[in-house]
C-alpha cells in the first residue's frame, strides 16, 4: 500500500460510516445509531491502519471488536435478532431498524462499496471459524454452493410460517431462534471446517447471507487488483487465499471473484507487491 493509500481507505471508510451514523441518528432520533455506526467505523478504520503498520493480528482484532459487539451486546443483551431470520422478521413487520438497517448497510448496499468486507472483518460466525487450523483450504472446492439457497429459502419460510400461524410472543420466539440459530451455525461451521479441512467451508457452501452478498459484491468499488506489469505469475497469492479467488485476473468475472473477503493475505504474500486494493 502506498503511503497515501495507507490512510485513504480507512479514512474513506470512517467518513462513510459517520455519514450513515449521523443520517440515521437524525432520521430516527435515536442516539444509538450515532454510537453504533461510529463504533463500527472506528473499529474498521483503526484495524486497517494497524494492518498498514503490519500489526499481525489487525484483522482478528477488528473481527473480535465488531463481531463480539454484535453477538453479545446487540444479539444477547439487547435481544435483537441480527441473523437473516431477524431481517425477515423486521421486514415483515415493516420496521426499518435493527436487522433491516444492519442488512441494508453491511450486506445489501454496503457491498457495492466494500464488497464482502463484512465477511472478513465483522461476521461473528467467521470470527470463530477463522481461529480453526485450516486457514487455507486443503482440498479442492466442492460444487455445493446451491445449499446456501436452500438455507435462504428455509429462513424465509420459517419466519413466514410464524407470521401466518400468528404464533404468540413472536419477539421471544425470535430471540430464541437467534440463540439456537447461532449454536447451529457454529456447530455446523466447525464440523464442516474440520471435515473439509477448510475454515471457510460454511461461508462457501451454506451461509444464506451470501445470497445477498455475492451479487452485490460483484460490483464492489473496493477490490483486489493486479498490476500485471509487476506480476511474476508465481501463484504464491493463490496459494494463501482462503476463498479460492483468481485475484490475478482483473476482470469482474474472475473465478470466485464474489467470494473475496478482502483479508489481503494475497497482497502480503506477493513478492513484487503487484496486488493492491
Ligand atoms: S459468508 Fe456468512 S458466515 Fe461467512 S463470513 Fe460471510 S456472513 Fe459470515
Ligand atoms: S487472499 Fe486476496 S483474493 Fe483471497 S480473499 Fe483474501 S483478499 Fe480476497
């Protein structure tokens, strides 16, 4: 990263999050939005600055700071279901807050700017999966991506049926579905990672959120690019990518291009620094 660029991306990110924080604070009249989005923006941009200064655990620190905040404070203490079921729930209620705002910013419109930054720096499921031993997949990728659509439809049907059947105490049901859903995600994610020897197997095959993330991140402004005049075609970048991305190809149609989580491992490994944001 050049000296200017070292600060450009984090500062731009902080400005975007502050704009979202102030707009939502003024629009909704709740200080929570100012604090919430400022906190996330500061964590993300601070982490990127630490990364630029080669702090080895910068990404992990951001993942823990944002992921734990969302899981423990928003999910468990404030009892907001921030999983995809929570998104459907608030959407069906016609309420634009909590999970609907979270999805709009992090998973639907935000990826047009910062791709799957959510997956690399904030997701509380991946925060745990990334601690497992298989940071780089040890086996060829499976063609199981269709499973994510089954989970996506399953989550929609689950909440739809709750509404159709007029299940009482829906808020309580959603809170427990958040807890049970997370236990299932962690258990399945860990088992899959160990069996397939790939920490991110859950993200590649099962995560229903990727149904939003993948098409939107196709157009991402922020993406890894290759300066082909410097590239040695040594393949070292490909060997460290957790998501099997063909990052040496600058086309948006690069293989697994919408899987990139912006972890920047490839840019670190490149001996000629041909890869950059
Ligand atoms: S793919 Fe899903 S589980 Fe994986 S990091 Fe992204 S949102 Fe989290
Ligand atoms: S190693 Fe590079 S291409 Fe692969 S996910 Fe990380 S940033 Fe994206």
